[in-house]
């Protein structure tokens, strides 16, 4: 943990941030890129990869978590969901 000073015009406040990075964006992007490459390069059972969906608040639309979801389909039209999310406190 790292303490980071934040200041305003009349006081100084120290806030503790947990500096461990979460790579859900990177991981789901790599999965999507590799699946699309597989579709274009090979005779594969995967036919389509959808857009990455974010875990957003239903009304306010802010990020609820770092979870990312990717939908894909096979050559028979069956849909699949791939979810990438951090596992806390393991």
C-alpha cells in the first residue's frame, strides 16, 4: 500500500491506495484478438466474436467492477459467454 497526499486549498489529506493493478481490460482484449485471428487464419468452430461488455450500473452507467464479458458463437449459431474478472482475497 502506498500513501498519496491529496491537497486542497485549506488542508492536506493522506489517502491510502492499494497499488495492485487489475488487467481485466488487457486480458479480454488479448482473448478477443486471438479468437478473431483464429477465425481468419484457420478452419475453426468459432464463427463470430462480439464486442466487449463492461459491468456498468444499469441506470447511472458507471463501472461497478472491472469485470468484462465477451460473447461469441460457434458455426452452429450456439452462443457462449466468456467472462474475465478479478478474484479478490485468494
